[in-house]
């Protein structure tokens, strides 16, 4: 019997597909990585009985990155990233050990069926899965086919079974186009980002962005927002005048007429027209025309239109809307939400989808009427050849989906019903009047057949006052004629919906990546989302775009990226060579990068006007170890310390608060220590600004605080305050937070585990002695007599946090489940995980020779 491995893109999809194909008769188990399950059943495969194993990945298995030293911002010139820097595929999420998991499940399998999402990214993941699995699968006979690709658009019994009966092959060209896009975005984005971030953050203190990023799609997206901002700023309002007339066809009613000239910009001319028309006492009907008009039902729904409506009508950001749509898809409520197509294929079961909605109280009547009277064939839209338009695949209730999920599903369903409904028809009556020599018009609309507007009432024709019955030559008394003074108004800031339209029109990004680019410019603090989901550029966003325009407008204009997207599409179609496109595009951007670097002074001039230099930013906090003057703490992102005398900048841990640490100094370099804290419920640790940026020992990395420092004698170091191995992660050590009293705690120096203990203790110290059972450091605790929880009114006790029964009730773990036997209630043999491993590395392990940080201290440490 053959064994067939089947792989989907998400665990929930794997379960749904396996349930359909096995008709619910399957066994399930957790995979070794804990994130993915494996569903097994027996069935037939290409006419033979087979054992099926259905599992999944969690999105991309691999990600592209630079190797080794090229990931360091300090060691590599960004210009090298265009060609010299080699790249490699790394596991996208190493914690999931996805490659190992796939190999374990794939070992001994004869065939593989790929159920990845049917888009370019899905094809790319197909080949990532194949790279992991093929080496361990059974070797096929010479002509035997072992790789199959399932093509599907929704998680319904019909679609999944149909896909299984018509298996194809994965598309190498589409996968290559994704590889090309990944490499271009990585090389171009990293080179520009690293250069401008280091250049500007080294000069200005109040940029308020931790990364000044550049992206081939992200930057033109920001360009659209700034272009609209510039139009608003340069707008000069003009005064104009409008002639408004009212006639009284009957005693009680009045009718407002629109002037055929619309408006004039000269006051004296407007006054002349007013004087002429005021001479007339009556308005004469010149003509009456009636015309039947049609408001067309919408085209079928694609991704871009869904995102536009979600932002404009439902108040959801594109990223959020896409996440909800993907959830609805994986649960089987809607078809695949990433599609550019607005045309239903001829064989699409429209009636079947419509019948699913016949019992929903919101639209049951409309649906039943359509089914009995016959549906209208949807309008012919654009067929991009990817997936059918977004369609509801099964009925749902508000209680099932809740909140935003229901609101998006309701819109998708109403839109679908509207596409198979009739057009809206209305009668438009236009009456033309003359008052003296001037012409005026009045228009009225009466709906004759509401059509699709019944299900989409927001598209309905607004109710208007009915026009009086009249004929050519009729005269009506004039109620009043007046001159209205108005002003032209500037355009408003772009809404997300308008930005999505512009991005689609200019070919910036794909239906899948548009939400990501919009989210990026918000995250980088280049734009803020104002009321009505309008995008207002910040100072930083405006200066960057103006700087690009000043140096090289093509960096921000959509033209060059649009041309690249076309090349990538040609790769996907097999009409362009992957290597040639990559080489050609990188060569263009490399030249642009060198020109940008040479001309950076042009952007710097704009920055100087809007932002303050580092020396003039921040407030004095701690003393520099070199000049002993105060360094300034700059709170704006990324927070850092700057010594204006030495002209040095020291980066700090982010997303927390920084304060001076008791004016204590580092024994290595004489810098005053600072204390970083993530809040009363989080963890905190001291750090030396110099050591944090220039690690003093070989076993330390940049960005380590005192809680990871291996100094053998410093009172703040890991060697002196480390207690034992973390109860959750492999490499972490629990370190006493000596500033936390009287609510004492120890925190892991690698993960987010915090252990609260000995509340209200007067003193807590780490002893040089260790526990015989688990090798953790013992702790000396000193309580006040009035508040001592120790037995027999004792005030002092020394013992192991993990093993000592006296301490058992005084220790409480946060963010994790305590795994030490003592806290499981099980006494038995104490088979802990060696809590003391890794503790006091400076003292216990053979100390490594430190880097030459300060020559005078080198001998002391060796």
C-alpha cells in the first residue's frame, strides 16, 4: 500500500481538507513541533489503495537572509548588499522546527500532494516543502510520478473533491517570481534602510522612528500620501459666485433651480447676471425631458475592492480586513480572499451558493425571490486567471462569526447577491427653465425598479422632492433669486480606500501585499491614521519624500516599481529569465544607491529644518565614562544616550523606561549604570551603556545588560546575581532583580519568565553556595519580625528557591507553568533540569579571554 503525504498551508486547513476527503473517518495526532497536527486515513489514490497523512506548514517554511557578517550594520558597507553579499534560505520560524517535522512525516512516503494556497506565494511554499521532503521520501521508479499539486478556491466538499480528482503539478516559474521579489526587496530595502537610518539617527534626536526604512513598494506608497499633502498645503482658495433661483409651481411648494453656468469667479459679472435675472417676474419652461436610466449592479468582488469597502464603509484597516477574510476562508465561510478576478467562470454554481443564503433573516426574501424568478448572469468583469471572485460558500449567523467577522461576511454576501440581482432602473426628469436670458435646470429621479439596491441599500437612489407636472411654455412665479458667495476648498487627505485604488492603478504591490505596505508606513511613523481612516503624513514622512524627489524622483515615483512588477509577472509566465531580471534590476538600483549616498546632503538640508540635532535633544541622565560629563537621554524612538562632548551615541533597550541606577558605575569603563524596566509587572535590569554597545567578553553579544554579563566579581553581573536555569527556556538563567523589593522577583535573562517570591522580605541575597539537589544558587532571605511568613517566627532563612520546602509557598511563577518537581506537588525523585547549569559562568566555567576593551584591565580578567 502506498503512503501519500499531503501538505496544506495552515493547520486549520489541513484538518478541514482531511475531514472532507476522509468523510470524517480519520485519526489525528500532534506533530513533533506541537504546532501542526497529522490526520491519517485510508482511501484510494489514482486507482490504488493508499494510506494518507495530511498535515500542514504555518505559512513560509524558509525565509531569505544575508549570511553571517552581512547581517551586521556596523561591519558591512550597505553598497556591498547589492551584489557581493551572499544570501541563504533560513527557517522562517526556527522554534517550529518545520523542516525536521516535514522530514519526519515525509520519511518513507511514496507520493506527495501539495495543498498550498493557489497563488504565487503558495507555489513558492510548494517548492520549500519539496526541498525538505524529497530527500527522505522513497525513491520512485524511473518514470513514476510522485509530486502532485491540488488546485482549489474554497474549502467546500465539491471543490476539494474536484481538486483531488484533477491533480496537476506545481508551477516553478511562479515560485521563481516570488524568489526574485524576495531577493530584490531584501537587497534594495536593506541597503537604503541601513544607510539612511545610520546617517540620520546619528545626527538627529527627535525623528521618533526606530527605523528609517526604504522599500521599493513602501516608499512610492508613502509618496502618494505626501503628494496629496503637498496639494493641500499649496492650495490657495478662490472665491466664486453662484446664482440660485427658486420658483413656486404651487402656493405651498418651491423648487430650487441649478444655474447652467454653474459658477463665475468675477464678482461684477455675477452681479450683472443677478440684475438681468431680477428683471424677470416669471420662469418659463423651455423643455421637459424624461429618460429611463440604469444604475448597474456591481462587478463580482475581488481583493482590492473588498479592502476598499472594508476601509471606507466598515472602518477596518486593510491589514485587519485581510486577516479576518483569511480566517473566514480557512473556516470555510468564503472562497479564497486573494484574487484579482471580477468575472465568474461559466461553470460556477451561482445558484448553489445563493441557495445557501435562503434562510438568513437579513436577506431570505430577496434570495427566495431571485431563485423563483431566475437569477441574472453577473456582469462580465476581468479574468486574471487566478481564483474566482470572493463568494460566500456557506451560511453563517452573527452569533457564529461575531463582531468584525460578521460585518465583513455580511458585506461579501450582500455584494454576491447584488451581482446576480437586476440592475436598478429609474426615470430621470429634466426641466429646463429660462429666467430672462439665463438658463436654469431642475432634475428629479423616480425609481421604477430598485433591483440590486434592495440588498445594498447604501447604493439606492436618494429620495427627492417630486417635480411638478408641466409642459413647454408653462410659466412659474419666481420666489427668489440670490447670489451665493463660496470658496473653492482643498482636497482632503487620502483615505486608505483611495490609496488602495492608486496603488492598484500604478501597479504598486499585489492584492496580497498592498495591506502590508500600508501597514508599514503607519508602523514606521511616516503617516498617522486620522478620523475617517485618512492618512496624514508626519514630518518625517514628508521630509523623506521631499528628499527623494530632490535627489532622485524615481525612488519615490511609482513608475520604476511598476516596471519591476511587470518583469516579475513575466518570470511567472515563463517569458523572462529569473537571473537576468534580478541582475538588471539590482544594477539599476545599485547605481541609484551610489548617487543617493553622494547626494545625501540634499535630504540632510531638509532634515535640518524639521528636526533637532542630537546635542540639542533629550535631558541629562548619566555620566560618560570617558569625559565624565552628563550624557543626554533621548526618549524619541529609538531611545538612546548621546554624549555631545565625545560625540558618541549609545543605543539602549527599547519599549521600556530608563532611569539612573543609584549613580553606580561599571568597574570596567566607569560609565554610570542605568536601569531599564518594562513596568511594575514586567522585568527590569541594570546595564552599562558602553558594555551594552561594545561587549567586553567574548561570550557576550551586543545588546546584553548586566543580567547577562560574565564579569566574575561585579555585584550586578550574572555571576553574582544568577540563581538557576530558567524553568521554561533552554539557555536562560533566572537572575535576581535586586531593585524589586519589597515585591521581590527573579527574571529570566532570555525569555519573559518572571518568578515572584518572598514578598515583604527586608533583604534577599544570592549566596555563593549551591543546592546539592539541583545545583541552583542558594538564597539568603531576611524578613522583618512582624511580617515574617517563616515557621517558628524565624526572620532569616537560607535555602534553594526550587527545592527547599520552607520556600515552597513563597514562590509564584508568571507567564509560564512551573516545571520544577517541587512545585508540581510530586515529591518523588527530584529529576529537575539541573537548575544551576550555566550559572556563574565567570566563576564556574573556564573563563574565556575577554576582548581588549581596556588594556589596563586585561591581565586582571585573564
